[in-house]
C-alpha cells in the first residue's frame, strides 16, 4: 500500500524545488536503450498509432485503503454505539467522561474514513496518455486536474518510495521543469511496475521509451501487448477486479495461494467498493481531438483484443475469491454472534 503522490503531507509529490542529486542519479535518457526485454507489466489501458494510455501507480494496489480504513472504523463505530446506549444512565461526572470518549472515537473514525477516501469517492483511476504524434503527455492528477507536458521536455528518472512496514517501491517519475531547466514545477509518476519491483522497472521504461522514440515502436508494442485493462470508458467489472485483487498471488502455486484466499478476497471487495463509489475519468474534448485515432488503425488494441487468460490468471483467482469470501462471511458471522451472545 503505497500512496506516494495520492495522499497529503509526506505522501504529496514535492514541487517548486531544484532537481536533487537523487533525481539526476536516476535520470533516464529517452534516446538510450535500457532493456533487451521490454514489458508492459500489466500497465496498458489501450494502445494505437496515435497514443498509448497507461494506468496510474496506485491502480494495482487499489482496495487496500478501503479495507484498512473500514477495519479501523468498525470497532470505534461499535464503541460509539455502545457508549451512546449507556450514556443517559450515567451520573454527571461519568456522563462527561463518556461524552468526551465519544468525541475522541468520532475523531478516530474521521481519520479512518479519510483513509477510505484515499480510494473511494474519487476517480476510478488516474490515466496517463502518451501521444506519439504530437509528442505530448497528459496525466490525471489525484485532485482531478490534468498535467499537459511535452514529452521531449520532461525530466524522467527512476524514483523510489518506502511505504510503512514494506520494502521500497520503484517507479518511473516525470518532472515538468521551469524555464531554467532545474526547478521542478510539476511531478507525476509516468508508470510503475505492477509489483513496484526495481528489477522490472527498466523493462517497463523501455516499453514506454520505445513507443515514443523507436520508428517501429508502435508495431513492436502492439505485438507485445497481450492484456489491456477494461477501464477506458467504464468501471472495472467484477471479473477484472478479482484478477486485479488476486494478481500478487498469481505467481504462487495453488496450494500456497489457498491460505491467503480470505485476505485477497477482502482486498477485492475493497477494490470493488473503491471502483463503484468513484467516477470514471473523462478526457477533455480538446485532448480527445488531439488524440484522434485514424480510421481502420491496424495498431489499435484495447481490452476487447485481450488474449485468452491462462487458468492461473483467470479461473484460479475466481475460485480463490469464492472460497475466500465464504470464509470471510463465516468469520464475520461468528464474530458478530459471539459479541451479541457476550452482551
């Protein structure tokens, strides 16, 4: 769960500062080939001869904030209800203490609800569009505004961030610089490996760089891309939410996945809540006009052109989701019943 660039305070992208030594050390030259094995790394929404559209850095882990926020909310909501039910029967001094306790729990609830709102009640995703023909890049910001920048003028580098209780994640970061070529005015993540792994970053960067710089980049990327997320004009459906929610487990053997089914099922439910409480982003008419696709474009590809997914990527997650959900319902039912009996 890495909210760099999405949340407030320390999670915000820093702007209005000079390029750091770390930025310069991780600089990615657009004219230089970085990998012999380019990979889209489950990042593509659609691709054609005019533009390529990618998912944001938070898309692969969507659902975590909703789940952790709701888990945090639940006991405090229960505590507020319990305290409110006995409050009228308390003496004056105990009443004041109980009232203060309720306000404290309300404050904690607001904090956890704010965590839920990192993903819910916002945009379903924050797409990045790279236009090969006019060499422009368009990126939705977390606040709903759009960054428009020249591909040739972007300072692109390898960046890292460390979420709590986890290893570092790596992403391909882009700076929009001031006229002095040193001051950062805007920052966004151009792309991020699905797992955030450093060893996969340069393969993903080469996939992007090749599309924008290689004469045959469109053809090569069109052939390489086998999977596109179905979110260009709509919300992600149940099937793809399951695929997304269980994707971290897909590389593990079936028997290893089984004990973790309830966890990934829970994340999938959080992902669905995030998707269906949020709005699908829409590009302004001006950008759509700049990104018009030629009729009968031979290199046009989206989710409708997806290759058949393997048993491991498609069927196994669905089975895991069903099993995990049944276990979750049983566990929640048992917990609620135990609490009621104890009362």
